[in-house]
C-alpha cells in the first residue's frame, strides 16, 4: 500500500505540472489573437499560375470579393502565418545605427502581408504605423519590423532607416530598398514557449505588381454564423476553380493543433494519476477492512476493557494514515526526479512548483482518509459480546 500511494503521488505531481503548463500555454500572450478568424492556405503553383502578376490578380480578386460578404469585418493574407512550423530566413547587410552607421550582417524572416494583416490578428504597433491602402508602387517602399529586429539591429530610434528588401528582389534581379515605417510587437510562431526572432514585413502592393510567393494564408475576421469553413471553401471555388485551398479552419483550431503534444502528455498522465489514486484508495479500503476482520477479537477486548468507540475509530484511521504518510514521503522524493525529467516540457510553471507539492499531498491525504473512514467506523461499532462469544 505504501508503494501504491507513492506511485499515485508521483503521477499526480507530474499530471498537475503538465496540466498547469498546458493551461498556461493555452492562455499565453502570443502577440496576436485567434478568436473569430477563419484561415485558409492557398496554393498557386507555377504549373497552374506561371505568372507572378497572375497570382497577384487572383489574390486581389479574392480579397476584394471576400471582404464584401455580409458579416465579414476584415480580410488579410500573409506569406507565413503564426502557428506554422518552419519558415524562411534571409540574410542581408545594411548600415545599422547600433554600429554607428557601419554595415552589419542581418538574419531575419521576411513576410509579405496585406494592409489589414496586423489589425485582423490584433498585433500591437509599438512605433510608427502599419501599412495602408496608400502604400502602392508609386509611394515610397516601406517595411515594418518586429521588436526583436528593432532591439537587435536598430536601437532606440528605429524609424526612417533604409534596408534592402530581404528575400524578394525585383523582377529584373535588382536589389530593392525599403524604409522602416513601423515597429510591431513580437509574435511566437508555433507555441508561446518559442523565442521571438527578427522579422520584417513588406506590403504586397509594393512588390512591383507581382506576387513572388506561390503559397499564402488567407485570414477572414467574421462571426462563425457569417463565415464558416464550408462557406469559405465554396467562395474560393467560385472565385477560381483552380485555386487549391488547404487547411481551411478557424484560427483557434489551428492553435490547438500546435498544442496537441503537450495536451496529449497532460491527458495521459492525468488519466494514469486518476487511476492510481482510485487504486490506492480502494487498496487502503480493502486492507483496512481485512485488518479489522482479522483484529476483531483484539478490538472487542479493547472495547470490553474500557476503550471508547472514538478510540477504536482513531486507532484504525491512524493505521491507514500512517501507510499514506509513508507513501507520500517516498512519492515526494521520487517526484523530485520526475520533475527534472519534465522540466523541458513545462511552460509557465517551475518543476518544483510549491503549490503542486502542497496540493497533491493534501489530495492524497483526503482521499486516504475517506477510504479509511468506513473500515474505522465498522471497527468502532463492533459488539464486543457478540464477537467474543462467536470467537
């Protein structure tokens, strides 16, 4: 029984940590919102859309017509969406203020976005402005950087600096240049536990009338009653029957898919912990019930010699709690080893979280006390005359 209580303690500690970590991941600030947004990954391969200008025309038509649907608040797209593993990284050099105007080597992830991308996702503008419909081919080419890029390469005055357009050259192969017009808050692209990397955002309207990527993710902000996944699929087929739409789903659902592994770990360990807790409780009940039946003559003699029912109740209850306390001592020691193994799986909670190491023993003590109450009451109610005469 001591071993069973110890195993239950170890599993409960691990389950508590993983469940709290999963909840922290679910509620963490990723730098953007997911509520009320439907997403769809659009593929426009070169075999079907060989011209970058053709891809841009198709995307413009989709954005315009989708934005006009009843109930749709805003529509945007991005070349790389948060909650998507992988992604591209480009290297370039530019004259950085943190190096007194000298050229520095930069590595950043480039994104092509539409004007309403930041507002649809609820991303925070830290400085400057975001893109607008006025940012076209005839206006000065702008770039929005994230906080991680600004801290690392631009210093305290990030606006107004010029840098190459990373990852996307002009149609004739020449290097384009853009001016920093804004700084946006950092986002975490897969989970909240990921560190933020330098990112640069370019307006698709300033790409010389062409769309240099073949895959984008469409985002539509609308109530579920106004735009569900089936409606969006149907709309995209009507817009262009060759347009391939993949992973059409609410953005909240996409976020949950990135948390599938921590959710699985938490559910499995919680299930094992609950099963172990039930087994420990049933085991304590069975062992004490058997002990009471084996010690019935002893308990009857104690009662005949003046022991009160409360004394007998305490005696049996204490026997069960001693076993529980011994199991807890072993389990808590073993749990320190388990938490070290779980440290890499935790977010927002420490491996030696005080609340967990206080609540779990209390839960086990309460469960054990409940399992011991029935045998203890049965022992306290023994009739000494009947037991002694029957023995």
